[in-house]
């Protein structure tokens, strides 16, 4: 397993968790934005 496979697995897990949370709560201001897009945006902002 290379580093890209590891991060892909992490992002899939995060997205699954976020989907479960968005079904039970709409309190998140990003409830309609996929988690990977938020993560990519934050990564770009930090560099």
C-alpha cells in the first residue's frame, strides 16, 4: 500500500462518517459539500 492508497482510504472513511452525520443533523454549515472538497480547500489555504 502506498501513501496515496492510504489517504484514499482515509477520505472514504471520512466521507462515509460525514454522510451518516448529515443524515442525522443539518447543523453543519457544510452539510451539502463533500468532505473531500472541504479538505482540499483547507489544504490549498494552508500552503
